[in-house]
C-alpha cells in the first residue's frame, strides 16, 4: 500500500519530530493533541525548529512554508479517517496506548497501518485491541527524530510481511536506516544500551572511577560521541529508570536492575539536562 497521508497522535517531543520529518518528506500529516493548548505548543515548536534551519540556510523559506502547509493540527481523532498510516506518540502508558489504538481501529480504514512509537512496551498488547493485528507495528524513532538516522521497526508475532515491507519503505522515504526488531522488551537499541548505561552508573556508585573518567574512557577509548553518564543526563534519568524497571519486570535479568544511586537521583528530582542537574550540572 502506498502511504500518502500520515497521522500522528501526540505533538510532544517525539510526535512533533515525526510530524516535522514526515511533512518535510512530502507527506500530508494530521497531528492530534489532547487540547488546543498542547496542540498550539507542539505546532509552535515545529515552526521554531523549521525557522532555525531556514536561518542556518539548510532549507528555504518556501520549503518551510510548504512543510507547514502539509501539516494539519486537530483535537478530533475523527480527522485520522483518511490516513494510510497513523503513528501513536502519546506518553509511555500501556493502558492509554491501548485506548488510542483501539479508537484508531474504529476510525481508520481497514487497510490503514497503526503504529506505536513505544520504547519498551509490548506491541502485541496494543494489537490485540484491534481487528487488524496484522497491520499493527512498532515504529520506534529516536530523539531528535529529524536528526537520528535509525528507525527500529518492531514486528509482533501477528504483523504481516506486507506491513513490514510498507514500514521499511516508509522509513527509507524519511531517510532512515531501518532495522527489524522482535516485539521483546527494549527491542534492539534499549536492550543493549540500558544495560550498558546502568553498568556505568553502577561503577560510579561503587567508586570504581570518577564520572569524568568513565565518560572520557568511553568517548576517547571507543570514539563514542558521548559517555554513558552524559548520555543518561541527555536522555533523562527518569526515562532511564522507567525503561530499566520495565526491562527488569519483563526479563528478570539482573543486568537491568537499576543502581540505588540512579533511583535516589530520580527521587531527588535530578533528572539530567532537563532539570539542570543530573550526573553533571547544566546552566
Ligand atoms: N523522548 C524520547 O527520547 C523518546 C524516544 C523514543 C520513543 N519515545 C516514546 O515516544 C512516546 C512519546 O514520548 P515523548 O517523549 O514525545 O512524550 P511527551 O510527553 O513529550 O509527548 C506526549 C504527548 O502526547 C500527548 N497525548 C497524550 N494522550 C493523547 C491523546 N489521547 N491524544 C493525543 N495526544 C495525546 C500529550 O499531551 C503529550 O503532548 C512515548 O511512548 C515514549 O516512550 C520517546
């Protein structure tokens, strides 16, 4: 099936990035939010990002205007009725995601693909609430969506080959490298990455090395762009902890037990860059 019109549920960090990238790639996009205030905030953030890239000379003002012209904001889920693909990017809560996917199943055409941008939740749990389990897939984008090159496509035991093929084509059309992951906790990236970052926090907690030395060892020794503690701060320590707990709850693998230090930092509200303090301090 050719995808021409894309729906996005949620215009927060990820939703706004998905909307921007799809519209820049030539798709007609409908994006929904819970109310006008959130919708206007999300649309304004897209406008701001596009203005910045016009100012940098990467796109023209006409490109920006054409991109914005392809985006329609709404607070009415009924507007997804003629979309070929809808990507759910609401908050990471399985009950909410099931409710959204179930509603979309009632609103969208029978051939519409329904996707979730979940980082860690089970995709089949969302697919079972629909009458189109074969057309439900995980499309896991990374933050910032227009910049990060990877799209993890999550295949449940019920996702059809046709849905996977359409998802791969869609990812390519957005300029992404796609990988196919099984519908198991953490998919590929978080399955590996969470264990690695938790290990670094554990080493810091036990006084094995200083935070600076842990980060320098990895950036200088392995040529990674950021050390694990810096990247934890960048991601948000609350998100890191939530994901670790979700992986441990499902897998019971001790590699995903969050160090006490991480838990206490989250309790203290030291969530990384977004609160000005995490492993490091930010102005
Ligand atoms: N932030 C990341 O780095 C990242 C990376 C990959 C995947 N994800 C996943 O993407 C999803 C979104 O994360 P985020 O960081 O953008 O969250 P966010 O809180 O920034 O945005 C979520 C938005 O969804 C809206 N929303 C909630 N219920 C809705 C509904 N019924 N209809 C329409 N909008 C609704 C909220 O108002 C909010 O604006 C989550 O599942 C998250 O796990 C996040």
